C-alpha cells in the first residue's frame, strides 16, 4: 500500500450564500492553507476533518492501492486528485497525491 499526502491548498468563501441561507455560527473550519496530512493504508489521518474526509476517502483509498488516472487523464499527475470538501459556504480544496 502507498502513503497518500493530503494538502489543503485553497478555501473559497461565498459570503452572499452565507448571508442568504446560513444561520449564524461561531465555529467553522479549523483547517489552514498549507496544512498537510498523510494517510497510511487508506485510513483517515489524525486531525483531518471528518466531513472533508468523506469527500475524498474513495480517492485516497484508490491511490493507496496504487490506482489513479481518475476520469481518464483529469490530472497532470495521474497519481493525484484535487478534491473539495462539501461545505457549500466555504469549501476547502485539497490536493491529494501518492507518495513513496
């Protein structure tokens, strides 16, 4: 099995959607741009947001098994994927890649 590195690379915030649809909340995402985790054996890394993990889990598991080339050439690096969490108001994008 391969290790898979997960890097938080960008967060988008949709203030207009938050104002229109979201109830005010005090606590949101704790993830910081540049933060990294390593998944071993396709497992949830310690400290990774469970909601974000839900969006990327199948890709990480496939990469950990040596797979890749998602959607027939979607990524320049076939052993990687760019996945966003499912927060519709402030999605975080993650670059996931197989490492040795």
